[in-house]
């Protein structure tokens, strides 16, 4: 069943011409490679960094948390800024800030300095991640959008897969500072390419609501810190943080709900396909994180695998995502995302169920093929779902759509990680099995939600030559 979509208006630009398109894609890939890798390598290097900076384990966690929180609280405000100023400007500013932050990390001599530099890095990564999807939409022709999103997923998956290996390799021949210093020359080259290759888009000129941006930061920041605090630190402090986050979220909702182009894109969430795609994304990433966080404990604690072996056993999942996503992206240019996503999430649920049934005497091969099934299912879902989110939003709201796409991913991952911590607290030695079984059920539910999109007609989008009128 083919999925018909609105074509660009006659004479309107439809993506970038070749070879400029390839240079724009290279910029997008290099920026995503750096931002994703920096999230992964810090986890591996954390013990080394903490030891050399003489920081406590609890204090060193902020090297990771500062980066993630800075990204989370800035995604939607920076996406709105991209809609206002133009996507290229915000993206290049994000690249520059990320590069400067990387240099700051490499020159840090204390935990406070490093954490501050990581916040700066996170602000830059927020500028990259919030605008990434909008630039992909502007770079590729409409008929190739799914393919472009699929290739983007490959870069992200490979970056996540090689992150631990890259970190280990650098640490084996150099000090931890080089984990961040290597970004500086790459960042400079990427900025140089971006200045000539990225698509130039005019912003709406609409004023950014600073009050809403502050409420957004308070809401997301305190909700995430509170959820983690309830499980890992103080119950009372965690509940207070959750209450502050909930109050800020309520105020933000009341302020934004009736606006034509709100910072939190309620206008897009009212579009049935967009809203269902966001819900599916949050739930599926929660299921993924339930497995990602719990499996290493099972591999090492129950199956007796070493840390190195555990790293290799986790690798088939992202590699399978990378292999499947481009194929699914091509299919998404022809067939409905609801169908493709439902199939992918169904396979994902089967893979999680098979993982939950692994016995203590399982061989590496038994684990590897099950991990690959999970990755294939998730990759088959991800590209069509991301395409559906972008394609259902008006072109002048591409930044908001991309910001919400990235926010949904982070919210799902946070929910999955917190839920896994609860399971370890309550279920003890059976936590991994419970987490995997729960993830399988959640993935199956997400598959049903995805199939609901088949009942919705493809959204009608404004032609490109009308975008300026809409933005005005």
C-alpha cells in the first residue's frame, strides 16, 4: 500500500543540488558523530577521569549528567530559535560552542572546570541535535527524505557502537584529555564545510519567549533529576524536585497551550500522526533503555562475562540498527510509517522476549543473534517513525518537529533508565529478567500504537512557496 504525500510546489526548491547536498550531509554526519560519541566515551572514561582529578564517584557522575541535562533542557528552546533565526545559524552556533566546550574539557584541571566545560559542550550539542532533523529535511529532496533519515540513523548507531572502543583506544595510548581534544580539529573542519554547504533558510522572525524557555528548562531539569533522585539518592529530595518540575510544567502548559507556534509544540502534537509518532517514539526508546541498562549486569553478574566481552556482546544491537535503518528509510518513502513501524516494533518485542529467556549457560552465539534481532526490529521502526514526524509537520515548523523528535528520544531513554533502577531495587537478582519482559510488553504496546496510524489519512502539508506566508 503506497503512501501518497504532498509534493513540493512547482518551481519551489526541493532539497539541495548535488554535490552541495553531499557536503551538507557530511556536515550533519560529522556533527552528529561528535555529539553522540561524546555522550558515550565519557561513560567509559569516567573511572579514569575521577581518579586523576581526585573526585568521588558520586561527584564524577556530574561529568555525564551535566552534558545530558544541558542537552535536554535546551532542545526545544533552541529548536524554536532555529524556527525564528533560520536553522543554519543555530546549527553553526551549536557547532562552535561544542568545539569551544571540547577545548575547555581538554584544558580542565579540576572536576568543577570539567563539569562547567561539559555544560558548554551540552549547550552546543543541544544546538546540533535540535536542528539536525530540520536540516535533513531541507537537504534531501522530498522523495528521498526517508532514505536521508535512515542514513542519519546509521551514523548515530555506529557512533554509539564504536564509542566504548574509541574511548578505550585513546586511553590506551594517551591521557583522558585527548578524548575531548580530538573534537577541536574535527569541529573546525566541520564549521568550515557548514559555512558553505548547509541550506540557507529564512527564519520566521517571531520573538522567542524567554519566560517559556526558562520554564521549559526548570520543568525538564527538575523532572529528570527528581526521577533519578527518588531511585538513587534521597526519596524526599527527589519528590521535592519532581514537585518543582511538575509545577513548572503546569505553568508552561498554561502559558503555551493556545499559542500559534508554541515553544513546546502543542500545535504539532494536535496533528494525530505526529502525536502518535511521538508517543510511539517515547515508549520504544524506554523499552530499548530497559534492556540496555539491565543487560550488562546480567552478562557480568549471572553469565560471568568480562567487561570487554560484555562490550562485544552489546555491539550487535546498534550494528543491526545501522544495517536495517537505511533499508527501512527507503521503504518509508513508499509505504506508511504505521505499517513499517508496527512490523519493526513487533520484531523488537520478539527479540526482547527471546533475551528474557536466556539461561545461565547460554553461549555467546545465543546472545549475539538475539541482540541482532532486537537491533533489526528497532532499526526497522526508527527511520519510518522519524520520517512520519517530520513529514506531518509544516515546513516552517521543521525546527520544532526536530526538537520534539530529539526530546522524545531523551524522555524515553530517561524513563527506561529510571524504571530499570526501580526494578533492581525491588526485584534484586531477577531484575534483568523482569526488565526485559517489561520491555517486550512495552514494545508490543508500541507496535499496536504504531498500527493505529494506518487509520489516519496522510497529512496535507503546505507547498514550499506558501511557507513564507505561513511563517509571517
